[in-house]
DNA sequence: CGATGTCTCGGAAACGTTTCCGGGCGATGG
DNA sequence: CCATCGCCCGGAAACGTTTCCGAGACATCG
């Protein structure tokens, strides 16, 4: 049998299609008619066509979340925070994993003009001029999780990962570490450069020198942390290590174990993001909480406000970091 | 400025809207016209409206993937396998995290009749009569990852987790374990019951007795594994343990550590799913690979085939398990 | 040179909704 | 009893595409 449309319902209920639409959408109409229409709709198994509704109302009920990599537990925390908010507001969530590819991110931004979603939460790991250009002319509201130039007219919520990294270094210094290494992500990413700056801040405030031989740049994965740390250990001795990421820190702990160094006795380790990985690692990993869940929640709320027309001027929010101390640095 | 529609382009190019549609969709038309239309479209920044196209072509370009929990790395592997396949076929991926709630899963199935996606990959953890009823009358193709009664006319690809669990038990028995525990998921889930059956199979084939005091049922999370294992250790002594899940196994290893038992010297541990967690755990966890990535890939391919009209009759595929031996059982 | 065919294009219908607008009808007030 | 008002309802337009159909223009063939 063919699909039930509003016409089917109208015939079954013996009313016009306008009445069906009104009855089902809660417009003023005779309670009696409403009941008849409801019954008819249920009987023929009517469900409104998403496409037709969207075309008419210019409202899709979908919101997209674009991130670098679904496998990164930091994004997982965000998704977990965003999902229930959107759902209770009646939106479906669309996930894009862009693989940190600028082209793909731009493509997502441009395709917004096709109106297949009502809004977007974007987590760029680098922000290029092409991003800014694309952001300037999107058809639907966008909220960025990350840093953005002040001049850009887009809502954003960011973590303070510079301060967060400084906290990590200060914590290690306070625990007596003198040779504190940083295994960082790529230098040309926003988080990478912020974390390097925070590392330098931390050494300064602890009165320690900045030594290039203690710093490595790699990617944000476990394997990257493992390799970079091996390389690091082949050079100078260290007694403390900050991973720019929980994943990097876990890779680093593997490398230390393989090199026969005991964490935290020989080397104390701190990660960043405080993901699920940190608590379940061995030894449990001290980590800087950059408020991923909170950022996700704020971003979703900002977007919902804007979609509801409640939002004011451009909003910029920063979330404060906090340190979560576990075995790896005791 | 208002949004550019096909009319805008038609005016700018000095042709009719039908010609614009033909030119852009590669229908036969004068190469000269095509060029003019392309130029005009680029100039006014035209992008077709997803809703209007969907309404007309009854084709959304979206495919949904519904799972229990995005945080479970087993699903992550599936998503990672599915995403590139769909993308290169021109589909966007929509993720649903249902929280193993039957109601939500049914809702997803029913909302398929709103045609907001072209197809669905569903990973149910339990299969109820309501599932079967809803599956029977979906408007779009569905592929299930999991077990389904033979009578249901739906494509499915499943893991053989019964055999997988048997392999785990046999491996432990071969390594000299006599008191092999099972920390299982909920008994009323498909994976839970299959794994219990496989556990019994394994004990039988190793000539060991089945002892109820060695079995616990909990949820599929780390915390569940931790608690259930604590409870287990308070009872009988064990020298081997199978976690129905890598997450459970990792929780179990934590409990063992807290109880002062060394893995693998005192107790050998095996997990199931062979997720990213297994390789990065300490000690690295022996785990049964149930072919999550392969299942995802097969399911996506099956769905794409069906959407392209290439598919034959109902297809049922099973993926073979294999054991990945690491430190935790050496 | 007329008939036939090919190629390209424009008009119009259709997809399934929502919403504006006008009309019918009963109730109310003078 | 007539005019007015408010409540419901039906008709029709509109959202932005795709696609069918028919009409010209031009070349080709008998």
C-alpha cells in the first residue's frame, strides 16, 4: 500500500487537509474534529513527511556536530553532554568526523547553505582564513568550540588550555620535578600552540629554565605519545612529563614502562582533558580537566538559544580548567 | 540578501528553471547552456535546497546508525568502518545513541517512516517482539548488526560471540587455569546469553565443571566489571577470568589489582571485542576480536547494495571470531 | 522541396506540507 | 427580526525542486 499522506487522513476523517494540519499541529479547531483527525491519522498510520515539512517551515529539526575524530574521548564527553540537550529540545544530532582536514571542514560549513540542518557546533583544531571566510556567510547559526579571533561574529566557547597546561607544570614542579618534558600535539594547531605557551608559563612561574630538548611535537594519538617519548628518553633524563592529551600521556606511560622507568616513582606524568581514559589507565592518570562536557553543554545551549531567537549579541565564553590528581603524579 | 534558488540562477543565466536543473544534473543539454548555467550558479552562490530535492526525489542522502552507547569502543570501530563507505557513496551519517532503551529504539524505527533517512543500520542489544513488529513495516531498508530470528525478512550481520567466548575459555584452560570465572553483561541481552553459552561450551570442551559461584552478571561498563569482580573475589578463589567485554575486563583487572592479585601471574584475564582499550590497558589485555570493523563494513555495504537496488534476497552473514593474545594471559 | 528525425528548450505539473484568506453558520445584542 | 461578531472550516497558494510533455529550430533523407 502506498504511503499515508495528509490527504489520506483528510479523506478518512472526512475533512479538508487544512483541517488535518491544524488539528495535528494544535491550532484552534473543534475538539470533536481534532479527535476524529487523530483517530484517522492513527488508523492509517500517518506520519508527516520530514522533507515537506522542512520545505514549508524551513526547519529541519537536525543539528550537526563536527569534530576532528570521533575516537577522541574528549569529543565523546562533548557529544554526551550535547545529545540530551538537543534531544529534549526536539532536535536530532548529526555527527561529522572531519579527520582534521581543512577541506572537509570547509565543505561542512558550505553545505550548511543547503539547509539540511538548523545549526552547527564546530570544533576546529586549526582556524584558517578559509574557515573565517566560510563562517562569515553561513546560512544557519554556528557555535564554535575553540578559539576564534575577536573580530569574527560567531558565538564561541573555549577552554583555557594555556592555563590548564601551566597548572600541570606547576603541579609537577611542586612535587619536586626539575626536568619536566612536554609531549605536545602538532605545533600548528590551536591546542598545540596554547599548550606550549602554558608549558613555558609554568616553567617560568616555577623558576625553571625552558629547554628545547625537553619538548617534542607529535600527533594527538597514543602511538604518537609512545614514539615521541621513546625519542625523548633517548636524549636527556626527565623526572616529569606533561602529555598534551590523555592519549599522548598514556602512550608516554607505555614508553616509560618499556624503558624500565616506574611511574610515578621515577617520572611523574600528567595528561590533559581528563577523559575516561585517565581514570582507567594504570597507574590512574593525573589530568587537567578542560571542561569538555561543560563546553559541549554551553555550546548546545547557546545554539538552542539562538535558534529560539532568544540569543543576544555575539557571545564568547571561556571555561576554567582544573587539575584532577591521581596516582601517576603522587 | 535572500537565498539563491534555482529561479535566481535561471534569471541570471537567461534560461528557464528546467534548463538549469538539467544543466546542473548532467542531463543532455547544450554544452554552451551548461557553461552559462554553471557560471551563473557560481556567481549567485546557488546551492540546491536539500528539502526540496528530497521531497521531489524521495532520497535524503542520509543514513542512520543506531547503537546502544557511543562511548562503547566496539561501536566506535563500526562507525569508523561505516563512515568512509557511506561518505564515498555520497551519504551523510546520522548517529543515534539509544542507551539500550527499547522505547527509543522503537521510536527510531518508527520515525523511519518520516523518511528523514534513506536507510538504517541498527545494533539492538535485545530484540523484542516490538522490535520485530516495527522492523516488519519500516519504509526504508534496514540492516541489523546482531542476531535475528530466521523468519524476519531483514538483512543481518552478526558476530559469533558464543564461539568467541569458548575460544577465550579454552585459551585460559590451555594456559593451566582451573577456576575460570565469567563476568558477564546482563543475562537478558543477546550478547549476554550467547557469551554465557560460550563459557559453558568452553568449560565442557576443557573438561572443567560449570560452577555458578564463578559467574556474575552486571552491566557492560568498567564500573560494572569492577564491582562484580570484587564480589566474585570475596567468594571463591579464581585463577582465570573472562570479561564479557573489554570494559568489564578492565574493571576486573582494577579489582584484581586492588585485591593484590597480579595479572597474569595470579589470575589470567581475557576480554572480548578487542577494542582500542585492550591494547592500551596495563597489562595489555588478551581479547577476542569479534570483527566489529568487519561487521560495520559488511552492514554498510549490504545497505548500500540494497539502496542501489543491487541486493538480492535477504542476506545473513556471520563473522568469525579470533583471539588476540597479549600480556594479560601469558 | 516536403517529410521526418534530432536536439534543445520552456511550460507546467507534481512531491506533501503549512498558512493565508474568505465564507458559512450559529449565537448574541439591539 | 435583523445586523454583527466569532468560530470553524475549505480552497488555494506557496515552499524549491525534478521531470514529463510538447514546441521550435535545424539538419537530413528520400
